[in-house]
C-alpha cells in the first residue's frame, strides 16, 4: 500500500521511505490468449467474445500476480495487445501489407549466433509488420477507451492497489522504423505524421489518470538495426527528429506524467554494436518527460550508471533503473538487485528519484517471451526483495 508521503506527491511517484518497484510493461500471456492473438494477427477468423474473455482473464491474472510480487507501479501487462507497437494498426489508418524489418547487426556479424536463434523457432510479429501505405491518422479511439475501462474495473476488484498505474504507447520513431514507410516523402515526414496520430493516445492515457510510458527502443536499438550501415551522425539526427516529434505530441500533457523507456533491443545476443548511452544522453534529456526507464541489468549495459554520473539526469527527472534482465532465466539474487539499485542511486545522487524496474518487457510480442512464466514472477519477487535490502541501506 502507498504511504501518506508516497500518495501525496503529484506526478511520477517518488518515496521518502523506500525504493518503489515497477517494470517496463509486457508480462507473460497465457497460451490460450497467445494462440488467439496470433491467429487474429494472421487475419484468421477469431471469435471476438472468446478473445475478449481471454484478454479479461489474462489481465486479471497479470494484475493479481504483480500485486502478489510486491510491484508498486504496475499496469495491465499489455495483455490485450499483440505487441507493444503493431497493435496500432487496429487503431490507425494507413497501414497494410507486410514489410521486411532489417535484422539486428548481431545476426549478420555472427552467423553461428544467427543459426542458434533460428533453431529456437520463436515466431515474432515484429519480423514482417505492416507498412505505411497511406495517410496515418488515429481512427478508432474506442479500443483504447475499452482497454482503460476494463483495467480500471479489474483494479477495483483487487484486494491491494498499486501506488500508481502506468500505460504504455510506442514512440513515433519505433513505429516509423519498425512499420516502414511506403507512402511519405521522407522518414522525418513519416515520424511527424505518426506523432500527430499518437497525440490522441498519449493525451487519453494521461486524462484517464495513468502515467504514460513511451516505449522508445528506437532511440538506442535502431543504431544497430535501421541505421546499422550508416554513419552515427545520421542515427543521432533521427534521435533528434524523434524526440522533437514526441515533444510536439506531448504539448498538452504534463511532463511529470510521462516516463520514457529506452533500450537496446530486448533479445539475448552479443550487443557488441550497441551505441553507448554517453552518445545519447544529451539528446534524450531534451524529451518533455519526467523520467527515464533504462536498461541497466544486462551484461552490456550494467556499467551505464557511470554515464549517468558523468551526464546527470535533469534535476526533476526520476530514473527507473533496470535491475532485472528480461532475456535470461537466471533469477537475480536480491543482493545483486540491491547493489544495482545502490549504484543507480549514487549516480543520480538522490535515492528518492530512483525506482527499481526491469530492462524491458517480458513478452513484447505475443508468444515471443524468452523467460519462462514461473521465472518471470520469481524475478519480480527478487526485485522486491532486493529493493527492501537497498531501501534499508539508502534511507
């Protein structure tokens, strides 16, 4: 339950007494829901009532399990959506057909790694997503309204309550780089058109009383994907265009109701081509938001707290430090979690501005999760146990 001090603060929650726990959005979907969503994504006939019931049951379970694991700032686990980005094709006009998403550079550079991944046989809806083939506009507000209302109803039926709820929506940059352009005159024009459309969703989420989390893996990952064979300056220019577009879309949204999630790709791989946070920090800090959700647990970016110490967060921002890896089935020891939280707190300079979270989602595309369902909940319990250790030391 929220303390009086926690509940009193407007905007993104902080705590005067302990580190709060959260995660980056998607949680495991039950197999019956995965099967229905995959069929629907292929255009097969699916009973709407059966899909709706499966979504409701999965969401109720995701909320209850988060509360059981001690998550303070939670959500619906993205259960109603087929993926964190392609779901917008059902709400916006202009998307059709199939594109061809460029592979991450790791797959090209390390053939044996590519063979290992392909042998796994996982199906991702992000491999060949629809393209922009017409004008992109927000066409159907009803689906989002129904999701928000269903979540509020499920929350009301729970014994416990979150300190705060967040709701995810994609950045215009990840839409433009994943769902590629076959209509607009330039990438910049496409990014801005998507931002104008997403403004509807951004504003509706905050108006409903939730924190908006903008999922922007594009601001780091696309360096070794869409921009893999281009100069760094071109990628950094894309980051600037995307951040400016996000800011325009958020013009009517209080910045302390928004957190920005940046990551280098939610997959287990070498990540030797990842762009350093140090190259991105100044540009990310231009975003009109109140917090940053950052991957800091995986072996390639666990040192990035040093970059935060060198390039401090804006003084009014929170940091959701990723202290749980979402790509392996290792369960982090609470002491490891605590050490990661403490390192983040030292870098930020104020433990009240630090929340403990996950590097990314656990099921960003339905059925693509790399961590076994039971292990996900063990990891979230370890997250809470680690924050208790860190809180005792930091406060």
